[in-house]
C-alpha cells in the first residue's frame, strides 16, 4: 500500500475505462447489448450495467495502486460473511465465467491493467438530506454496532489485507488519501495551527489505545449515502474503504460534511441510541469521539487535495479549512471529560 499525492480519472481515461467495461462483459457472460452508464467517480470508477431484459448490475473498476488483489479479496469475503453470518444485506460479488470474483483487464490507452468486480444490484431507498435524518442515523448506529460485533469475532482469512485508518493512515508519512497540508488551506497560519491540533489528536488516540474492543475491522465510510432502507431492513453499500480503525471512526465518517451543523447533536444522539441498542459504550468511548471526528476532518482535507477535480471536492472544499480551524480551537479547549458531543456544537 502506498499513500496518494495526486489522483484523477478524467477525460480520455474515463473513455478508456468505459471501453474496458464494455469489452469485459463477456467475462461474466453478460449480453453484449448490456448498456454501460457512469455512476460514480471517487476512489474507483463505478458503472451501472443494464441488461436487455431489465437485469441490473454494478461494475467497479478499481483505481491503480489503492488496494492489492488480496485487499480486494478480503473485502469480498467479509461481505459474504456479513450476509451469511448476521443476515446483513450487502453487495455480493458475482464470479466471472472462470470462477474468479476479481477480473483483471486492459485496453489500449490505459497505463496498466485494472482489477474489476461485478456486484449484484441492491434495491433500496437512500435517505434524503431533505427529510428528518434522526431515524436514518439511528439505523446507522444500529448497523454499525452489528458490524463491529461481527468483526470482533470473525475469523479473518489468511490473505487478510486492508488499509489502516489509524493515525499513520491519516497523519503518517504515506497517508492513504495524501497529506492534509496539500489540501485547500487558505494560509500558512492554518497549517501551523492545525499541526498543533494534530498533535493533540495523536496524544488522545495514543492514550485511548487499540484494544480489540475499541479497534478492529470497520466500514470506515458508513455515511447515509452508503445506506439503503427497505421497510424496516437496513442495507449497507460500498465497503471499498473498510479497514482497521477505531470502531467509533464509523461515527466520525457518518458525520462527514455534516459534523458542525445545528442538527449535528441530534443526529449523534440518534446514532448513539441505535448503537447502544446493540452494544454498550463507556465513558472513554464517549470522550474519544471529538478526536476521531477531528481526525476525519483532516482525512477529508487531504482527500480534497488529492482528489481536487472530483465533484465532491469542488462543491465542498471552499471554507473547509477555515471551519476546521474553528472546530480545532474548540477541540483544544474542551473539558477533560465529555458526553461524546464535540465541543464546537
């Protein structure tokens, strides 16, 4: 695994990836008349496939150098285990005609071959930001606790490999999403101040520790956008960033881009209610949450820098560093113990 300093999948590269998707349909025995529609450009490039008889699938073409083949295999095996062991509906990979769930292909114009995974299409409704989000956040908390309990007892495969979303993965010399200092900072004063905030985060997480009841395999991007609701059932998508982290980092990731709103405290309370209905949290767990939310801010700041051309970065990077500094000031002056709610709320 290597850290990323710059990344883009634009222009001619996207056209080549579309060619790769179209030319790879036969790997899964799909009809050549299947339509290929761009769905998302983020860490990977994701396509929706629509068959001539109404069938639907999701094709993920992996980015170069982000996950190894064993890393992808680990994700897929955990997805199978979550559905088989605890009944959590997750995207299941579809094996190719050769029996392998990971296909590797290449077309002229691409620098190197790409790994690809075809997933089942999962029905459901993504929670809308325009409605009351407390119930969806309660479900987020509930499903997060179930994921964590499963991860604590799951027998990992011998080839287990995933990214680490620990302090090294965010702040180290080869961070997963790049150096936050390369993000959209407004001035050198922000860099100096945020370095002080980083040191406080590092110390708090060092003290909190990585005991098996606090640190393990987590989703690490469990936001509302990766949740599907079907009646009373909750389904979870996009495990591409699942890795080793503090379990409560899943709360921090749930608050991505909504961690300093007037409604944030109510959303967190709903998440806590859902989580505690499955798994207990102690005082140390609550006290560490502001540190993890701040660490997520740094990770997103880095992501905006290394993914500057993505729609998400373009739409949200303005003012993000300034808001992070304001939150950092409150973080540094917070009381020694807390109820889990960040001090800037």
